[in-house]
């Protein structure tokens, strides 16, 4: 079955960087993209960006451009998301999700369990 | 402020039918597919409707989706206590060049 398993919780100081991993299994990694979605405490879902697992092309959300980098390692079917210059309002649960994209949109049909990132001095 | 608009909460009695609306614009719902996610507290979201009205394998047929113009809705029939969760609509936005979510609707089964 399709599985996405993320790395563990992180506590970071403001200004630091965090790297979250998402190890996938149960499907052909390069056949689907990976999106990253975050959820601040008590808040809704916010899309951060997407990476094409086949060729590494990326599409970052406007509010994250310049601060986020998404990469993949096809040899281990793992996706990574690095967020730099962390602020307190980056405190959130970060999810990776398998992304199916069609000409009129996309959807996330499998999700990782989430990684809590706390930014605090 | 979310790009897609949902009511913060809805409630209905067991065995009844409830609908959750999602309002957007011509740059998102009006021209792209709508998807719905269910999320329980402390858990990852789960896809329950995709491409406006399709059910993923394993999702109960008590869930259904519809779309008209720049609005969409999720209907849940035969409500059960286990349906209590947060529900999010989502659609691609051509202006933002990315998917956008509604603010989420908390469903309470009375």
C-alpha cells in the first residue's frame, strides 16, 4: 500500500533552518509529484509547493519563494523540504502528500503523518 | 483569509443529511476541479472527493460532491458520529498558480 513516512518533530530557534524528509513506498516514486502542506496550530491547510519527482521541477507558493527548497532522492524514493530563516509563525505541522496533477488541477491522495516544527527562542 | 470560503461550522442530527458549501471564483472553482479532505484532530487529512464528484477507493458512498459555477458542495448522508471532523475544500487557482484551500468546516453530529 502507498505510504509516506516523515521525519520526527523539530525544535528550532528563529533564523535557523529545518529539513523535513518524506520517505515513500508502495508506488512508483517518479510517477507522482510531492506537495508540501502545512497547518499552524488551530488553523487551516496551506500549500507550500510541489516538486516533480521525475525531473525535479518545482513550483513554490508565493509566500515561500526564496525561503523554501524542495528536493527528491529517487534512489531512496524520498522527498525533502527545507525551510530557511524560520520565524515563530512557521510553527506548524508540515505534511508531505502524493500529488496527482491533471490539466485542470491537482489533488493529494496519500499523506504523510505530519512533522511538528516548533520555532521558539 | 482563505481564498475559498466555507462556513466555520455545521451541525446536524444522526441519520440526517448535511451539506458543506465552498465558494470561490472564476480563477479557481470556476475553471478547475474541486477536491474535499476530511481531517480528524491530530491526524493527517484524507482525500474523500476528487475531480468534483469522484470517490477514492474505500471512501463511503455516503459522501458526494457537486459543483456549479464558482461554488461547490460536499454532502454527507446518513450522518454518523464518526463523521465528526473538519472538512476542507480545495481547488487550483490560476492566478496564484497553485492549489488553495477553504478555511475548513467543523462538522458536529448532534
